[in-house]
């Protein structure tokens, strides 16, 4: 390989390393990412999933428990998921934002969650969105649906 070709390989490799470091080390400011899923305006890009009570989505589902119990159960499910941690808030606050990272690159997604009372129990409100890119390839919606399915299976 020529010196120019070898130099190009090193430049590309260095760029990839810098990109990976930026994605994994960029600060996640709770003041920016902890947003109310009940009032947030949806982004113009398709890299999110918004679940709100009474909007005709799967969040019209009522779980036969109090909002606090629903958040506790949801929190257990979420934190059992690999590469997910709490970014801000807590179950006792009634409002939590989680950060979930992809396996290889570590791309962060932010998931803000609340539970609201409903006749016969509680409903979930959640806003899951990607930080980087225009599309999340359906990852946020699939993750939320998986967590909702686990809630259903637990008898919610």
C-alpha cells in the first residue's frame, strides 16, 4: 500500500474513532432531555415515538393499577433492558427520563415517561426519541411496544 493510501486509511480510522467518542461522550443535559410527554410538540423528523393518553394510540390502554404502581412496574421493565439507565427524575417524582444506548455505536435515545390516572387504573404517556440522525429505523417505537407488551404480560 502506498504512503498516500496508508495515510487515508489512518485519517478515516481517526475520524471513526472521533465520531464514536463524540456519540458516547457527548453530555446528556437533563434540562434538555427531560420533557413532558403530555405536552411536547412532536419533532419534524421521524426518529421518535410518542405515546399519549386519549390520542388514539396504544396509550388508550388502561392498566388496572395506580399511576405510581404503573410507573414502578414500567421502571423495573426498563431498567432490566441492557444499556438503559435513568437520566433524570424518578418513579417517586412521577416523571422519569431514561437514556438507552445502541449496542455498537452507543447512539443515545431518550425516553420520558409519566403515568396518568384513568377510569379503572392508569395510562402511560411516553416520548422516546433519538438524539442523532433523521431516522431511527423504527427502534424507538419497537422498544416502546416491547415494554408495553411486557406490562400486558405482567397482568397490568
